[in-house]
C-alpha cells in the first residue's frame, strides 16, 4: 500500500549516542510526517532491553513502526542489534543513519536484513526512505500473514482425518496428507508424478479427462461409488475435486478430497430396508409370494448377481422348489463364506438364502443382507401361522370327505382311493398303502398312492411280519428309520425300499372294536420325525378309515338285501304285467318285448342307473290302468264306439291312480300316464304338446307303436320292420318327437 507521510504517525526507536543528532532527526521528520514519537537509547544494552520488551509483550509490537540506528556508537554492534530485532519481528524496518559507515559494511547490513542506510550529511532523504520502509513493512506483514495462514492451512490439511491431495493442472499428484495414505494405502512417493486415473477404480482415464474439462467451467465436481484400496479391499467413497486458483483466478492446482462413506451408505441402506422391505413383505399373502418378493428386493438392493431361497424341513433338509433364482448348483458346491444366510423365525431356521455376489461386492454387505433377512421374521411367522391354520382346516375337512364319499352311495373303490391320497398329502408322506384284513388273518394291499413302481400291488402281509404285521400284532404305531440299512426284511420289501428310495416308514393300525381292521402304511423318502400333532392326526385318520370300512361293510350287506328285495319286487311286477296280458288277448308278450326294446333305446338318452330302473318298472306297468277297463271293451273284436273309446282312453288316468297309492312306485308314473300323448297335442289323456310330454314317455311312444306294428294281432298280421319304420317316419312331428324318431330310425333293427 502507498504511505502518505502527512497522514502517517511515526513511532521510532532511535539508537544514537549524540543528542544533537537525535534532535536534528526529529526536526526533519516532524516536518514530513503527521506526528512523530520516539524512544531514545544510547547503548547496546538499552537497545536489547527495549527489544526484549517487544518479545515478552511488555511493549505492543505497534509501539515501534521503524528503528533508526547509528553505526558508530561506542560498544555497539549493528549486526547484533539487527539479529536481535529479527528474532522478535522481521517486519519492523531497520535503517542505519551514520556518517562513518563504509559501503562494504552497509551492503553487508542490507544483506543481513537491514532495510537501508542513510549518511548523516544526506539526512534530508530520510523521510523518503522511511516512507518506502513503511510500505515495505506493510507488504512484509501481509506476506508474513499469508505465510502464517498457509502454514496453518497446511497443518490443518495434514491433521485432517479427511483424505486430501493436491494435483497439478495435468491431474498429477503433488502432495497428499497422512489421512490419504491411511484411506488408500498409497504413499506420496508412490503417487507423486502419476495421474489420478492410475490409482482409482471409480473413473477411467477418459472419465478423469472429462472431469478436468468440466472444471474449466465450474468450481467443483463430486461423485460417489465403489473404490479399491491398495490392498484390494473395497469401500464406498465420496469424491470431490475443486479448483485452487491463484491471484489471477487461473486454475493452477486441484484439491482432491476423498471420504470413506461406507458407514453412511450402510446406515442409509438400513433406513431404506426399514422403510421398504416390511411394507413389501406385508402385502404378500402366500409364502411363495413372500420368498419371491424378498429375492427380487435383495437383487435390487445389494451387489448380487443371483439370489434364491429354499425352505428347510424340521430336520434341516432343503425342500424344493427354489424361490427367486435356482441356486441348487451353488448349494452343491459346498459352503462358501458369505454366500449362505439363514432365515430364522422364533429361533428356528426356516429357509436358506443363497446368493452369488457381484465382483463389486463391498465389505459389510453381508451384514446388511443379514439385517434385511431379519425383516422377514414377522411376515414369515404370520404366513406360517396362516398356513398351519389352513393345514388344520384341511385336516379337519378330511372328516367331511369321509362323509361325502362314504355316505353318498358312490363307488367305494374310487372313494377310498380319494381318501387315501388326501391322508397322504395331509400327513406329508411320499407314499401310502392301505392294507385290509382277510378272513385268514393276513392283510392284503387294497389301495396305494404315491409309488413310482407297482411292486406294492397285491402285497400280502402275515400277522407279526415287520412292520405292518408288527403294528397289527402289537396294536400300536410302528416306526422304522433308515430302512435301507435293515437287512432283516423279506427280499420283496428290500427291493421295494431300494427301488422307491424309501428312508422312513410309519405303520398306523386301524383299530375298531379292539380289533385291527386295516393298516395305513406311510413311507418317506427322507428322514422323518413326527410331532405329537402328526401322530394324533394319523391315529384319527386311521380311526375314520376304520369307521368308513365298517360303514361300507354294512352298506354292502344292506345293498345285498336290497338287491334281493328289488329282485323280488321286479318278479312281482313282471308277474303283474303278465297277468294283465291274460285279460288282453291282443297284447300277449307285448309288455316284455316292448320293455326290452325300450331299455336298450332309452339308455342312449338317459345314463342314470336309478332313473333307468324306474323307467323299466314304468314300462312293465305301462298298461296297468287297463285293469279298470271292462272286458267287453278291452277285448271287443270290432271297432270301438266313441263312447267305448272314451272309456278306453281313461286307462292312463287309472294307471296314475293305482301307482300313486304305492310309495315305491310313485316315481314310475310318467310312462303309464303319458305314453298315449302325441307330439302335436292330439293325444290323451291331457293333450300335451311337444316337450310338455316327459322325455321317457316320448321315447316309449315310439317303441310302443313299433312293437305293436311288428307283432301279430288276431285281426292282422305283423308289419315288416321296414313298413313300421316308414310309418314312424311319416308320423314324426305329429305323433312322435321328430328327433327321437330320427334316432330310432338310425338303429340297425
């Protein structure tokens, strides 16, 4: 800065042994400067004392802004005085004013640090020299302050825990602080003269060049990503690169700041897991969906190529399928640290999470993954509870299956096969066999499910024979583990074990009335240890099976009795229809013939066996109403009068009246009542039309007329089949249902 004497206050320390010279100096200086104050010392000792006061703070360093010293003071050494001042403050100008100093000495003093020298006879120049000295002092103080700040900044950078480096304008390392070496492992000796891109995995040479180009237009650049240390370990880094500008604002250097933010990144990831994963899993309604969603989330969140879950059974054995990626090959390669993670619910490992890390795998990711898997515990517990509830509902519903199949008159073989399969699935067995007792005390394989071969088919077990016979003999569940290692079994059973790869067997006796009626034999292709719930349900299923078998036995006995009774009833009905024909001379044998033909044709339209049985009875009794027709009308050889015809046409109504009074025949009335109705509505007794006529009656009408036309009568010979068919064709749509008539004509009679 420029010093203006008239505006400047001087504080001078004068070293001079001549008082007159001091006064003369003061006179000259006070004429030039705003104000002048001074301290006068005449010996070296006094001078050093004043300087010491500056050093220890007794005097403010602004007390003197300039020192003027004579050279020829007795006992005084100017070099000592200069050195003493420099030890305290190098920014106070030291000017020599002397009449005797030689030029070599003056030059030596200036080289030693004195600002200048002025001869006493030229003291008029002193104000100018002092002005320039004060300007020099101000500049020195500015530079000294700048150096001090630089030193402080350098110390701060060196002591900073944040890794820093200075790069030149080419991006080459010039300086690093200790924290940089701690973070990266690289020393300044290894880095100096090398480019940044040679020691970073975060950016290539082209990436670095692009960043430096961008810094020409902006102050700083920032990025983050995975970085690698000298020892190969990885961490997550935040990197900043800023320009260091000189006074002309021209970029001369770059400040590189690198921070390990792995902990911060992990913390952020934990927060994201807390916020996202529980909500994702809470929306899953099945275990399948939960594991699939968890695998997808893990792949998105971590440095993972592939991830899959597999559930474990109670013995810790993996139970396919895989959820997510199929990691069976990785699982078979053996345990690799950091690739398998347990999924734990209430202290029990329910599944394994198997992952394949990307090459960018970061230290600490395994802990984060374990943290994420912990979030699965609550939703897994919820879904497992729901699954268990559904399992119990399924088990309880098995009782309904028994009632449905064994109380509905269905085929017993199909029913028992269905139930056996349900028992196997509910008890989570691989295969099941039902052995039923024979009269000779042996047990025969009646049904089986889940086998890969037919070796079990037709198997016969003796009482006491391992293990089915042993369950019969001892009236208890008999279990066997590691079946392949037991050589005491019969050869056929050993072959079955080997071919089916069975490991465990459980034989549950079906006990009813203190006797073993049957045995449920369950096989597992893996080691199996049931809990109390499983055993209780196995016994309940066996008991229900026993009740079903006993119930079926009773049904078979009743069915036999019913068949005998039904056979007797049919004999009575056939006898009754034959008795009717004795009254009607024209229709002898007609009833049995028409019934046989009708049953053959009707089965093309109706498949229900019970319905066909009713129709057979209706066919046999189709003219039962003729019992109420007088013989004179029934057997009149000549045409009937209108009055007689009206009486004859009442016989369907008489049939209805007779059959409706017999409970077992009330459902057989359709044919006797409606077989004289015609498709066009001109029939009797009600004049029904089209599909108003029951299907059975429309079918029977065709058969009844055909059989009548093709049979001999007292008043005419039987028609040929062709002529009778032609008659039916001509009357299709009037007398007969056209569709039924068409299908009848297609028969190869």
